[in-house]
């Protein structure tokens, strides 16, 4: 039974890694094309908003490579220096993604504000910029839906973060398209305003990813619902009379669990041990738990 369980976990990890790599390479190809097109057309058409959106796509391209690197390292097995494996590479990658977004946001906001302070430098945008912005919107929204579907299938928080990164791009492209449209209609200020809004949106997303990743890297516990589900799973094990000091902490997309299990004090050491093993097996089988350390308390 143990061999079958180990094989299943290894197989699922391999499937997850392949799915993450495939979807991320699709994102690399899309963002490479978008970056080149948006920046080039933005410069030719005189659209600061489109250039800003192109830089945003460039940050996505860099983020994709961070995800690929993290996926490769997080799948490594436990070793002498990492007894619980390398799953927290995923949390570290999410932190890098967040900080990267924050850095990009600061640059975009600074550039937009500078432009708004020198309105005489704002030029009329060429119509081709609008078509490129709309094309980028469709591409990014499609990429978001694809990546999110894969992320939910393999249960990867890192890939979820990267998918929502793509959704933030879609939203930014919509704002840029509106700004370019306004410029074409005789409202030149709307283009740098669009760039400013995009920068603020990117900054908010970067802060969210960074804050969550910092919590996960500092042993954030499972949600109350997840913890209660694990507690009930333990209590449903035959021979378990109670459970206390149940503690959890995140490592990648999985949890590490510590629990004190209460069993009949009249049982033998072997019987108490077998009950604890069964409780551990149930939790690992039905919940996203990497390992559960148990302590048997006679009552």
C-alpha cells in the first residue's frame, strides 16, 4: 500500500511539473511576441500607454523564466540539506514575481506622472496603436484562461499567480486601448493617464503576490477550513479519542502537520502506534499534506 501511495505522489508531481512547463512555455512565446510588437508600434505610433503595456509584457516574459526555474527546482526530491524537499522554491518564485511587478509599476507610474507634468510633450497617437492594444487584450485574456485552467487542474499556486499576472495584463491592455481611443478622439491626456492606471494596477498585483509569499515563507498556517477538515479526518480514525495541539504550516502548495493524538491508555505501544499510522495515512491520502508528525497521548 505504501509503495502504491509513493508512486502515486511521484506520478502526480511529475504530471504537475510537465503541465507547469508546457503552459509557461506557451506564455513565453505569447509574451515575446507581445513585447516586441507593443514596444515597436508604441514608439512608432507615439503611444506611451502602449509602450508601458509592452514593458509590462516584458516583465511577464521574465516572470515566466522565474516560474520555469522554480518548477525545475521545486520538483527535486528531499536531500541532506532539505529534508522536506524543495517545495518552497514555489513560494520564493511567487515573491520574486511580486517584487518584479512592484519594480515595473514604480517605473511606469514615474514615467506617466512625468508626462502629465509636461503636457506639451504629449503627441497625437497613430491609429495602428489602437489595433495592437486590442490584439494584445484578446491574446492576454486567452492566455489567462488557459493558464488558470492548467493551474487549477494541477493545483499550483505559483501557476495561479502567473495566470493572474496575465489577467492583470489583459486589464491593462483594456485601459491602454481606452486611453489610445481617447487620444485619437482629441483627448491626448488619456494616453499617459492610461499608462498611470496600468502602473497602479501592476503595483497592486505585485504587492498582493509579495505579501502572500512572505507569509508562506514564514510558516503561514492552513486556513481554518483546511485545519478543521484535517482535524475531522483524524477524529474519524478508529481508535482516536481526541486530538490537540494540531499545527500546520505551508511548504509550496502542500502542508506540514503536527498533531497530538489521544488514544486509550490501556492499549499497547504497538496498538497506539498502528492507530497513529492509520490517522497519518488518511490525512496524507485525502488532503494536500506532505507529511504529518504525530505524538500519541494515552488518556
